[in-house]
């Protein structure tokens, strides 16, 4: 979604009188698919990161977005309702037009072009995914992940019945691995993570996605980003996790 330029009539400090100054372009609105799952958690972190963010509960709301998050939850339920109520048709079209989309956990499952043992749901991202690859709810854990595009500090990856990427297309960049498996990937303006960034206080991935949204709105070309092969730190139990 693009915005027309706005101009302020009063000059900025140090500018000559009558010299117009371009106002900062507003951040495009980001929606979180509100069918089921960790919707409010994503909205909270997006707002903390500086974005206008709200839940998408009607398919027609998708037309006005600059970006969309597919949250963690139950992929079967989200897939069924998303298809039945016309969400996926519009999401697919908007994504192919260049709207950034980020899928977390169940959202990664939704975006995968191939799913082991079942038909794909919203096949946009060139990855093959295995659901619940890390076990059941009781097997949930947190691990520090190396994600070079976010800087040197480890990122707190919260894994809850998480999927894993078993293969990637040639244009897919692996942003993070855990124990040799890809758990964060990007293809163009499509982003997917096996884990739940919305259940942490770390804003870096949300800010990274918002930069994709801002760049898309301004027509900025995507830079070439090499993948990485970091294995992350030793996992530790993360206490009680919400059930999705």
C-alpha cells in the first residue's frame, strides 16, 4: 500500500523560507489474521515496534494492508476457516502483488508449498514442512538462535509443537537453524519462523518484518541476503507455554 507524499508549509530549522520539506511517510498498517491463535500477542509487539496493527476478522479488511502476519495456533482450524470464508484467495493475490506476509509456527505451515502427509493450505513459500516436528505440547522448549540479520545477540526461540523446514527452494534464504534444521526462512517478502516471536519481549523480528513492509510500500528493491548455518545454543525448558 503506498501513500501520497505530504508537504509541510513551514520550513525546517536551517532551511530557507519557502523551501518545502517532505514529511516522513506513515508506516503502512499491518494486520494479524484473527481467525485463531496468538493474535493479540502479535498485535502488542507490532505496536511496540511502531506499527499500526489490528486483527483481521473479515476478508475484505485484507485489501487495505501493507503487511500481514499469520499467527501461531492450530493450522488445521485456521486453514479450514481461512479457505471457507475467502481469506486465502485474497491473501494469495496480495502476496503475489508484493505484500509482505510473515507466518509463525502454524503460519509457516499455512505458507508452505509442500506439507508432509497432507495437501498444502496457502502454498506461497517454496519450502517443504513437517508439522509438529519437535514433539507435543509437553516437549516445548526455548533455545537461543543465531539470526545474523538481527545482529550478534542470540534470539529467544520459543518452540511449541513447532514445524520444521525439511527442504527449501533455490530462492529461499535460511535465516536461522536449530540443530541443523531450518527454523527461519525468507523468500522475497515472505517470511516464516517455526517458533513464536510473539511470546517473547524481543522486538527484533517484528521490526525486521516492519522494514520489509516499509520497503514494499516505498517500492524499494529487496537486497540480496545470504543465508546462515548457525546452530543456536543448547535448549532449556521454558516453563509453562500457552496451548494453541
